[in-house]
C-alpha cells in the first residue's frame, strides 16, 4: 500500500493509486476480496485544481454540492460551514417531527422500531414529551447505534470517511431528516477538526449503508475510535481535546445518521471525477495512437458524422479533429489504409459511449448529492392533497408549522447504481479497444513498421507484453458484469438491494486498470512515432499530441534495446494518471 501524498498550503498535490488486489474503501480487483485505500491522482481534473486554488472553505446548504466539492473537502481539507437558512430549516423539521409524535403519529425509528421491529411501539410520545419519554427515546437511539455498528474488513481510508461526512452533512441540510441541529453541527466540527471515525469497509448491500456509516454516530456519542492528529485514539478523547460535546441522540437522530447511502454516494462522487479525467486521457492517447498507426482521419470528419447525429460521438469526432490539427495525418500517405481496424475507425463511438455514460452519472449524482434519501422523511411547507386517511393522517398544520412526516422508499440508490453498471460496460469497451489498438501497433501489416516495434538491437521488443494488457482488459470485462443477486433479510422484509458500494468500487477499479492499459498503448504509440521519425525526420505531429509525446518521453525513453518493461508500465501508468493538459 503506497502512502498518501500530503497537501501543502491548501494546494492539491496529488495521490498515488494503490495497486493492491483487495477490497477496502474505494476499489476492487477482479477476483480478490475487496480492499483498498483511497488514492486520488494528481490533478485528476483541471476543475479540481481550480476549485482548490479558489476556495479553502465551502458553505453547505443541501442544494448545490458537486463531486469536486466533495474532493475539495475530503482530500484537500477545505473547511465547511453551514448556511444559516439551512440550519433554520433543520430546526423546523425537527420540531415538526416531534409535533407529529406528540399527536400520536406512529413514526418509524422514533415511536416505532426499525426493520422487522417496526411493529413494536418503543416510545409512546402521545401528549407532552415527559422526562420518561425523552429518556426512553435516548436509550433507544443509543441502542440503535450499537446494533448497527456491524461492519467487517479493513478500515476505510480517512479520505473516504471525510467524503462520507461531507455527503451526509449536505443531505441532512436538505432539511428532511428531522434531526437535532446538533447532529449537523457535529458533522461540520468533525470535518473542520479533522476527526475521522474509524469505519470498517465491508458490510453494506447498498440499500442504505447502515452497518458502516453508523460508526460516525458511534464516534459522535463519544465511543469507538477515531483518527485525530495522525493518531488513532478513543473518540471520547478526541472530543475532549477539541472541546466538543458528545451527541445525546434523541428522536430520529440515530436513524438519520445510519440510514443513508452516504458511503456509496461518496465513492460515486470520487469515481465521477476519476472517470472524467480518464476519458480526457483516453482521447489524448487515441489521437497519438492514430498518428502512430498512420491512421485514417476520415471517420472523424463533420460530414461523416452529421448523417448519424449521436451527440457524444459527434463531439468526440470534433475533439479528435481539433487535437490533430496540424498533424501529418491530414497529408497524403502512400502507406495509409483506406479503412482502419474497428478499434480505430469506431473510436468516436467507443469514446462517445464513455462520455454519454459520464454525463448520465454527473446528472444522477447531482440529484443524489442534493436530496434526501431518508425514511421516514420530514417534508416542510406542504398540505395534504386529499382527505383520504392514508394520505391526510401524515400531515401536520398547527402550532405555526405545516408539513408531513412520510414513510418513503427514497433510500434506494438504484437509479444511479444502474448508471454505474452502464459505466462499467462502457469502461470494458474502452479497455478492449485500447488493447486491440495496441496489438495492431505491434503488427507490421497495419503499421508498415518493424514487428513488435523492435529495432536492430532488440530480440523481442513488445512481443511478450501483449499478455499483460490483454489480461488487464479481461479483468475489466469481468468487472463489467452487473451484480444483481439478493437475499431477503431483516425478517424477509428487505428483499431487494443494489450492491451499490461494490458496484462503484468495481467501476473505480476499472478506471484504475484502464490507465495501465492506456499506458501500455502509450508505450507502443510513442515507440511507433519514434520509429517513424527515424524514417522521416520531417514528420509532423499536431501541437497537442507533440506536447503530450514530448512530456511522456521525459518519463519513458525510446526503447532501442530490450529492457525490463515493468518499470516502463508503472511509469506510463503514473504519467497518465497525473497528466494535465
């Protein structure tokens, strides 16, 4: 496991990605137990860098959190503050919840048990909230935290936990949880004091991450362990050292802390930023690879694409044209094939599928990050649309408050989990196409260059390496298969799930693996370009690809004679992950 690169003066320096094959809090390899620390690569996107430079603090209001914001807080250490109107909304929702309980409304997780125990009345809150009722609610809340602190496996990385707290704080500020404002304030204070609860990484079926994120609540009540000042210490000690008062959970506090998809969503936010960067790099590698092949640029022309107007494919074609402005590919070549292999010729569609998938993920995550997945939900400023009992009985309109406390199924993350499954398929196609292109670059039939791009001083050159990138592409194909197996649990009530954490972790592993595959394609493309330059020193690359090529050659030199390729693979992988246009 490689160590985390630090951030200096609030600037985003970058993190190296671990290549372990087990499951922790962020990624997965094909056939191993899931375990990995989170590492985000240097300048994952220009947007992240700009955000870091522009802001050392973030005001959360429940309405406009972005994946880049999550990274700014979780990775860069930006401070957070709470919008005053959001805090007022939170207090109003809490009071409405208590009013509903006083009126005798059965409320899941407050007056009634949870899961199979929803038929058990735990707190009779009809009438005034007496000391006895309050004490029973507090005892129930504490027991709820204990019973749901039930994860397994390696610890999540500190950055992932910070991402979880950022995500959950924002969704609480949306105003539908009914928690005490103290809960939101503790999320803020944990982030700003860098108190990071210790959370195991395994044990969520993706229908709210209840057995894992509950450990944050455990730390809030002063139990369990946290990381503070780079040391693992009891949560009670960290609270004492920072002058924070432990939470005394009451009402729906504990249920709101534990019943959320904040872990899955945090991983999703990180994955979206990683995917965006990977697609930018994929287009750059593709453009250089096309030059390495002496490929045909006609499939990317405007008149070709306007007769089949898939928007993302058309946009990628325009991007490829722009990146290759000034390239020798626009000039005549006697060796150029009329039509290239499909991994090149349909490149706009393969890359475009990735772009379409990214766009869908961004749209889905925007909703997830800025909405409530609580059950039950407190909905403010609404009145019953009818007098039907099953509808009207959940609404309150008295004591200056108006709204409802409603049972929901909003804890299901299925809409965006399916989008991640689609992204996994797109990543499989991207990986396969890169591997196929790399095979072609080693084949004189397609390049008119030497076999395996060797020189007079090599014996095998890039012959054996084909096994490496093909095996990686196969791993990504395996990870593209959706996970749909379910068990009926919680007394046969919770009979569907989404496996959200595992699904997102697999996508993040595919992205990581794609960089290795692209890195090996980059090795071949650069070698082919050098061989072409030896034959024709006047060969012109575009300004974009030449800059890309030149910077790469500062890291991985031309292979004139056989050498150990493992180091070149690692250097190529790291170069692409850290590359900024």
